[in-house]
C-alpha cells in the first residue's frame, strides 16, 4: 500500500510556490495490529469452535528477523485515550483482553519491538495431544482466526497486490494455493499426518515455505527467521478429518529421546 | 500507466519462469547404498549424484531432496539432512502419495 501511495504521490502536481504544510499528529505503522481485527479473529474462534471444540486460543509473537531479541517483550493496546498493558509469557504467548473503549477508539496492539522485526500468529491448542504433535482441526481454525485477525506480515507490495483478491480467510484456508504458513516449535525434518490407519508424510514442497525461497525473496516472507520451522498442511483436504494428528520429526532429536 | 505496464511485465515474466526442479532423479537402490547417516559427506553426495534441489538454513543445516522412480510414473522422495559440519545427519524416504 505504501508503494501505491508513493507512486500516486509522484503523479500529483507540485506547487512551485506557497507549499502547503500538513501536520500529521501521529501515524500507525501499518504492521501494527488492529485491535478490532484481532477481536474479530477471537469472535471467529468462538463461532467456528466446531473445528476444535475443546481448544483454547492465544496469540503468539515470533521473530521475523534473525537479529530480533524475543526476550522481555511488552505489549499494550493503544487507543487515543486508553493504554492497556497485555501480559506476555516467557514463550511470547498472550491472551488479548476485551476492552470496550479500545474497540471504540479503533486501538492498535503495539509491541515493544520494531514491527517489521516480528510476525504474529494465532495459537489454538486442544488439550491432551501427544508431545511433538498438533491437531489438524486446530490448525484449520488457526488459519481462519489468523487471517481474520490480520496477523500475517508478509511484506512484498507486489505479492500484496496480486494476493489481495484471494487474501480472505476463506480464500487462504480452503484452497490448495492458500499457502498459510505454520511454524513448529523447533527445526523440522519431516511432518506426517496420521488419521487412524491412514498415515502420510508431507512432500518436501510443503516444508520450508515450499523450499523455493531465494535469498532475494526471503525478506518478504514472514518465515525469514523461521524457515527451518515452516510447514504447510492440507487445510483444504476434507479427506483428512479435524482429529488428524500432525506429527513432527525434528532435525535434532531431544536429549534422551524425550520430545520437548 | 507505466507502473501498470511494469506490473504486467513482472507478472508475465513470473509466468514464464520454469518452476524449480523437484530434485535430481536417482534410483532408490543407489541412494540407499551410497548415503549413510553419520558418515556420508556433502562432497560425496555431490560427487555421486550431482547437485539437487536443496534448502540451506541460517543454522548451517541443509536439506537436500532426490526423486526415485517408483513405478507407474510415480516417484518416491529421498530427503537428506546435512549437518553444519557437512555430514549427513538423517535421511528419510517418502513413498508416493496414495491419492
């Protein structure tokens, strides 16, 4: 969007004399998250709990640059008159509180880091899963909530223009071309789907953001710092039920064979 | 207008680009004979099979993928994890999709 505005500004006639001055009191970084959007994501979670009936919803901050220091991050909801601190745990998970005044003021959710240095995701987890696994229904709902909440921070203007038309939760989360990126806890070597007797390992091109990211492309992907933890799952494929387990084999096994 | 033309050109150029090869084709028997986790080096892989599709990570690890004919026009995937010291750490084989 910034590029569009910049390009448009080149087309505006310049006034050679008597330049007008516009005072901008404040501006929001476009990557800061909209509180209203994140609340809409939470409302979608409640509406579509059938994907994950017993799950809980949190949000997570993740590094977008290799240099990002993810320790000690603070978070707040900031409106014109309100500022509400949001506790962030040691793994950078948080639960967003509801605040009527912040909604009314169209507040932003701001973290104590440069916005381009992080990305955000919804985290939906059903209880009682084996270590080193996720549940496909949880991931299906994560995609819908994450897109509704406007969390993904891929930043190429060109990609943005092209994908806007498809960039709805339905467009992304129900299409084989949706390419919603998930991040595992640690670098992955394999991801396997298991539903009863049916077991299938995902192809290589569903790991590492497709395995086609070049150094030139990587800065535009919010997987930049997490490429080795990145995977797609077939959210769109109804032949895999919501209770399908998504199992991870990590690059480095946990000490003593205990999954983290 | 110029911006629009540039965008169209970029789109057309993108459409004309061939997708990255999915990995060199190597018989499964050769892979299982040559590649031994904990012993085979990256240089030995290159010497035996040539370059293939790979991803290099900031950690120094690399993932390389080969395709092996599995009959009926299908291919199994053989994935090799190379550790930062340049030695194969893990391998795995993915059978052709059942669907």
